[in-house]
């Protein structure tokens, strides 16, 4: 449902978050709750992204 809904929005929230995080020079520690397939962690330059979800679909995703 989420992916279909995002197609209707003028801008993807994920794109906004990636742009914001990548726009910071300093190192950030980011927690992505309800990360799905952990796209945020895959798309940002920041190595400290913690991906959490109820159903981990990738080995990097922590079970919450």
C-alpha cells in the first residue's frame, strides 16, 4: 500500500529524508523505525543508520 500511495504524492518522503541527511557535513546517528526494505540506509552516505522493523526483510534490519 505505501509504495502505491507514494506514487501519487508530489515528492517521496524518502527522497526528502535522503536529501536532508546527505546535506549535512557532520556525522549523524539515524534510526529508521518501520524501515521496510531499508532504503534509507542504502541511499545515504551516513554510515550510522539503524534500520528497525517488525518484519526484517534484509539481514541489516533489526527486529523491533
